C-alpha cells in the first residue's frame, strides 16, 4: 500500500509545478515551460496510476486533494518572491508589449 506521506508530497509537487508551469507559459519562457510541462506530466501520470490502484482508500484521495491545494498556494507564493528578486536585480520578467517593426 502506498504511503499517505508519499501521496501528500507528490500531490504538493504536482500542483506546485503546475502553477509554476502556468506562470512560465504566460511569460513566454519556452525552455522553462517545456521542462516544467514534462515534469508535471510525469508526476501526474504517476499519481493517476497510484490513485487508480487505491480507489477504495478515501484517505489517500482526500490527502492528495488537500496537498494539491497547498501546492497551488505555495506556487503562487513562490512566484511572488521570484518577481521581487527579479525586480531587485533589475531583471525584466514581464512580457514585452507588441513592438512595431520599422520597414
């Protein structure tokens, strides 16, 4: 039987990576988006297999759901800190607005 601790940690990581993936995608960071997408999908398939193996164990499902919510919150907090650090170092993290090219 799979441990509640493993389910909690993997659920937290899955949601954290998902939130960070969304932020990278919004900013147009291709490499970071690809890396976080691959990681997220690998974790998601692992979790899907574990949940399907243990469908009758409701405690696993509840722990997974709760830690997914915590992972989302941590992802948003982490993103705010990245923005602050980038701002302090003078790094632009916002996407550039449409720039008209001269012909």
